[in-house]
C-alpha cells in the first residue's frame, strides 16, 4: 500500500488522496490502541511521500518552484458540482443533462456515499475490509476533487480526472443491493435486491455501449482524439515545421499556443505563450529582443495571451500563413529573421 500510494502521489498530486485514505484507515483501526497508531501512520506517511518529495525538490532545484504557478480557480463550487454530476451521468447516459439535474446528481451521490460511510462506522463493521477501503477512498476522492478544483485552477472535471473513483464508486453504491440479495429474510426482499442490481447493470452496460459507439464513430473518421487526430497529423503548419528545423536552432526563441503539440509532432522544443494571469511571464516575453510565434488556430486556450494582444504590444511580421495557423516574427531592432545562428536571447 505504501509503494502504491507513493507512485500514485508522484504521478498526480491528487494521488495524495491515497495517502490520506491509508492514514485514516490506520487511525480508525479498532484493533490498535490509540498510542500504537501514530507510529504506523508516521511510517506509512513518510514512505508514501518519498517519491513526490524528491520530485518537488528536483523541481525547485531546476525551476526555483515546487509545483509551478498555481492559479486561482475560475469555477465556483456550483460549477464544479455541475461538471462532477455531468460526468457521473455520462457514465450511465451518454447524452448531456441540464445544469440543475447534474448538480442534483452530484449532491445526491456525495450524500449517499457519505451516509454509507457513516452507517458503516456506526454499525462497527470490519474496518479493514476491502469494501470499507473502497468506500473510504471514494468519499475522500470525490470531496478532494471538488474541493481542490474550487480552490486552485483545474481543467473542467471529466472522465479522465474522475476515472480513479469509477470502480470504487460502483462498488460502494452496490453495497446496499448486495445486502438485500444476501439477506436471510423474505424471498421478496431478496428478489427486489436482485432486480435492482440487474437493472443497474443493464443501464450501465447499455450506456457504455452507446458511448463506445459514439466514440468509435468519431475516431474512425478523424483518428484518436488529441495530437494523433488527422487534423494535427496532417497540419500544414506542422508539416512546415518538420521541413524547417532551422527555425528551432540555438539563438531562435520560439513561442506557441501549442508547444506540447510541436514537441509531440516534431520533437522540437518551443516555449508556451505567457499566461494572462502572470505579468512576469508577459514581461519576459515582451522583453525578448527577437522571437518567433507559431500560432495554431485550433489550439485556443483562454488562459494564454492571444495573438491580437501580442500584436497590440509589439510589431509582428507574418512569415508564413497556413489554413490552420501562421508563423510570425518579432525583432525589436528591425533585424531580419534568424534562421540558424546567433546567441540565445530568451529563457
């Protein structure tokens, strides 16, 4: 468990939820007296944070920051509940739902899993069982995702962010149905439990089949989503960059609104455009004597400075224009574009 939690926390900071889950399970273990709990909690916690601590130290040594710029959240609690509930409903019904219904689903699911957890604690059941571990993780992960995304800027919650709780959530919500099926009472009670369980299973599988069909319908025409899509693989702008590697020669500072796409598709390094909320990044770019801007029309990111903003601050010369983007050049002293020589002037 310690190694698993350490790897999860180092892979993504929300993996810290596993560390909290493990510490809470040790704390709630009734077989240990209170004075014998703190040692295992400390040992588990220290072992679990080893990898992420080393990663943070390395970040600080390289970039003088632990985790980079952490920006204030844009989404309110209600908006995050909407995205949370919308994702849950899409797991069952691929079609979109309204805001009120999505928020209602989110609040209902959170209340249900919290009540199940409290009920388990009140009944003093086995707190070391796999069921209780899954239930505890589900509660903590759901609350952590909603809480953190309300405080710090996150991408909108979707299946990619919530998938770690998919199986534990199904497991947790199925516990009452399993109790009905396993109950030694009347046959009617057991029959109701089995009928509800089968209905939930059919709805879940039907929703997944419909979702898979819709995904395949899009993938077979345009390829896998992301930079492997045909629109990126066959991009005229990317093709130009592949055939003109001198653009990335030492001495040429290249900014882009899709720096990760450039690296993925060409293997060349570019700097991401400054974030609107970071004046230091903007000043650093505008203070660079000469640089290129590789602009992709389909890579719109509202967090980054826009092309019109850069053009309003500095003179940009359009070197190449394509159907999906363009390449611009700025030289404060009026020099011609550098193609392969000179000293690096940017960070």
